[in-house]
C-alpha cells in the first residue's frame, strides 16, 4: 500500500515534467530493482543463517579435531617415551649380553687353559711314575720277592707293598736285615726325586685290642720312615700313618691271608709341576 501511494505521489510530482513513457520505464525499473533487493536480502538472510550454522558445525568440528589432535599428540608422546625407554633397555640388555658373552669366552679360555695344564700335568705325572718304576726295578729288582713285594701302578700313583715277612720277620718290632737292605737302596733311588710325595702306611690284622693294632701299624710305618730319612730322603717329602686292621686286602680267614694283610705300603705320588 505504501508503495502504491509513493508511486502516486511520484506520478503527481513528475507527470507534468517527465514524459509518460519514460516514467513508466523508470517505474518498471524501480520495481525490478525493488524485487531484486528483496530477493537479495532474503538470500543474504539465508546465507547468514547458513554461515551461522556452518560456524556452529565448524566450531564443534574444531573442538573435536582439537581433542583428537591432543589425544594423538599425547599418544605420540607416550609412544616416543616408550620407544626411548625401550631403546635404553635394549642398550642395557645388549651391554649385559656383551659382558656375558665376553665373560663366557674368558671362562671358556680359562677352562681350556686349565684343562690343557691338567692334561700336561697328568702326562708329566704319568711320565714321572714310569720313570720311578724303571728306576726302582733297575736298582732293586733282584731284591723283590713276589711273595712279599709288589709294585703296582694306579693312575698317577706308584704303590710299593712290602709284606710283614720281609720287613718284620717272625713278628719282630724292628725291621729285619733283608728289609733294611731293601729300604736303604730304595732311599737312594727316592732321594734324587725331590718332586714326589712319599706316603708310608702301616697295616696290621685283628689281634686282640684295637688300640694295640693301631699302635703296631703306626710303629711299623714309623720305623720305615726313619730308615728312609736316615738314608737321604728329605723328611718334608715323607708322610706316615697307621690303619690298624681296617683296610685288609683279603679276609683274615687263614695265616697266609693274615700275612698278606699285615703289610707296609709306600705310595709314591708326583707333586704338581
């Protein structure tokens, strides 16, 4: 209604000075512009609403994206820290592994060296025992009576077994002449071997009181040691002990077997190189 009145006024004001055709053209143009303005304003309002809606959506998206980004950054930071810790643990583990491998290698080399040394020592001891056997047989062989004397090799030990009948004939407390001769010549052989241990062990048989049997076996070993020492064997190489009746070779069921058990052992053992 307002537009109609406005147009009427304009017609009254300008009808006298503007040609009608031109006026109508202007009016039509004005109406068109007015419609376009209305349309433009509507489109503007719609655009503003869309913009507002877009801004709201964008804002929510930004918040969500920001939260996601923050979460991902935290995850990355956590993984980076874990990677750093794992790398350090791996480095520490590798160092320990290297140490263990080096230590194992060192121990293996040490064990090999010890084994080699033991093997060399065993070879030397066996060679020494063989040399002792040869020296004893060469110098004393003709004095050996197989019934009363035996020479036995057990690993790195050479055992000379001397029967009672040779050393202490007829139950004597003292070494007999034949036994002394053998021990004196044995001492000459052993005296030149300062790298052996000489263990003299006396044995008796069951004969009354046990204490007396201990005394008998120990006393006989002592007499043997005295003769060896008197004839040049260094005392530091000599060891003596008595076993009484507790280590028989055979059962004491006859006089012959008792004579075999009542003996003196001289165990020769090469010392370490």
